[in-house]
C-alpha cells in the first residue's frame, strides 16, 4: 500500500506557489494602471467619477494627476493600458 499522506505537503506547496503567482501578476487597481501609463506616482493619481464609472465600466475610467484630467482604457486582462488627456466636455465630465 502506498500512503497518500506524503502528497499533502507537496499539494500545499503547489497551492501556495499558485496563490503567490496570482497575487504578484494581477489585480492592479485603476489608479496603479493609470500611474504607470501616464508617469505619475500612484499616490498622485485620483480616479474620478465619470460617465464610465456610472455605467459600471471596468475597462474605461478617468483619473486626475497634477491637476490634469486623463481618460484611460484597458483591455479586460489589464495587461495593456493607455491614457490620454481627457476632452472637456466629455465622458470624464467637468
């Protein structure tokens, strides 16, 4: 008979590695994505209420950094983000 109990530590180790990998590669906030795209520090970026947030969009949003308003777009996987100065009036409001 082969005991199944020696596999438990290996399964735990694999599960921990998968969780750590998921934590390190994803789940970036809209503010973090925008900061990387426009060259601001994360602490300087404020996500602002906009037509996009009222519609519940997760791939389009507006941010303010250093008194400038930006319109940002991301793909659903959040591995590509682009931000450009927002048009006023427009979906970013104001």
